[in-house]
C-alpha cells in the first residue's frame, strides 16, 4: 500500500479539475454522492480499479457500481438495456438507483467482480456529475469506507478510513440520503430488489407490480449460497461494538435497560423515543428519511463512545425504512432481541 499524502479538495472548479486529472491518470479519488461517499477510479482502467480494492481491503469477487453523468454513457457499459431499465432510468435517474444489466465487452472483469453483469448508476449529486464529466469516463465507485465498516456520509468519515491510502478526497458536504443506492436487476417482466435504498419498493411497483424482494435483503446469506448480490454475504456496516436490534414497546425496553444501568460500556440508539435509564441514548431520527440520513454517523459515534454493546431500537420498515433495517441487520450480524 502506497503512503499517500491525502489532499482534501473542495468542490470548486479548479479542485474538480485536479480530481479529474488524478482519475484520468489512473488514481483513486473519494467523491461525494447523494447517498454516501464513493471511492472512485476509471471504470475502464483495470489497474486503476485494482487500486480501489487495495485501498478498501475489499474481496475481489464483490463487484463495483459504475457511475455515469449522462445517459449516453450507458451504451458503452452494457450489452442490453431491458425495457424496465429504460422506464426506471426515466423515472429515477439521476438518483439513488443502481441497475444491474448484462455487461458490455469493454468493461474489465475486475470492475464487475468477475460477473457477466454490471451495476450502473447516474448520481444526482452535482459535484459527482461534474467530476465524471470533467474526467470524461465512467467511474467505478464502492462506498469509501474500509471494507466492513459503516459507509461514510461526510468527508471527515472518509479521511478517518482512507488517510494516506488514497491521493485525494473531494469534500462535497454531508450526503443527503445517507444510505447507499437501491440495487435492482431485471428478470423478464420482473424487477428483483437486491439492496433496498432511498428508491423504495412502493416506487418500483409504479414501474411493474412484479417486484421481487431478494432473500438476501432480510436474511443472512451463508458462504455456501450464491448471493445474487455478492456484497450481501459479507459482514457490513459494523462499528467496533457488538450491535443488537431490539424489538419491543417502550415499557419493556425501559425495563430491559434498567438491568444495564450500572454497565458503563453500552449505548442505545433510539428513533426519537425517550428511554428512562442512565445509559447513553443516541437519537437517530423520528422519520425513516432522518434515520437513513443519520444511521452511519451514529454507528461511527458508537466507536467514539467506546461502547462495547450497542442496542438499536428496531426501525419502521416502510419506504426507505427497509434500507435502514437492512443495514442494521448486517451491522448486528442478525442478532435480534424480541422482548
Ligand atoms: O450509493 C451507492 O450505491 C454507493 C455510491 C458511492 O454510489 N456505492 C456503493 O457501492 O454502495 P458498494 O460497492 O459499497 O455496494 C455495491 C453493491 C454491492 O452489494 C454489490 O454486491 C452490488 O452492489 N453489485 C454491484 N454490481 C453488481 C452486479 N453486477 N450484480 C449484483 N450485485 C452487484
Ligand atoms: Mg459498501
């Protein structure tokens, strides 16, 4: 691993040009998007893409999402555009939706993690669009965290994980959405949801009634099973503490925690509910949108509090709430306490 002096760039024109030049030269640059920060490199340059896997410590069979800034860039990436993909592009792009389609020949196999398909996204973040356009190439970008830890939603989070591992970070402020994009693939007339995000199942049903929620969204995918979305089989989004999801009403939760009042090493993440006990309670928002926006920062905060165990109140699973629940299930390695 090279020891870079990591530059913090702004979203001003001259800094965007510096980022684009680094990217054209096959380097890795962290960029803001509306979902989370991405660790970007030229998607068509094998060596550049290898550097992403190295910086992130990511298993090489986990494919990357390719980002475009113009729908015209799509044809060089895919060999076929399903009819439902065109409808989704019209409705949700630019925005937090990744569509998995048959891969075009020019996309290196390292970018698609060896798969014959490729995930493509047209982000709505203006800085991301400017960087892709200035660079003139589609950019492969996973979330800009060290593999396994919570995705970064601020430039500071990226610096915490990537300092000296990459040459530059473009600071575009806090990410609006806060959880990664919705990932879908197409099976005839059906849309299969591989990873929930801000574009919800309800919204996808406006394209077709036939939306299948993949097993991996709510269940643990074992090593032996072939995950449709390889990212789902890995441990994810984890702070250092052990996370538990807790299901129950306020009264049973209060009672449960009173037993822990003497322990100094636990923290509770609650939506907006007051919990009457003497342990640190972090509120992560009353609406699903707010919870999505804050989820990864509060998981990172748990580490700052040096909590050993973190109990998270189970969120609502409607709309973007399904994405919050999906990330929490993985952060908690599927440990659920039912009161
Ligand atoms: O919002 C996002 O999607 C962010 C920003 C930076 O755009 N990116 C992101 O990338 O979350 P990453 O690599 O952390 O997650 C990509 C997910 C993984 O679970 C991966 O397995 C899945 O998308 N994926 C990518 N290409 C795929 C493919 N060809 N087939 C199935 N799943 C794919
Ligand atoms: Mg990720």
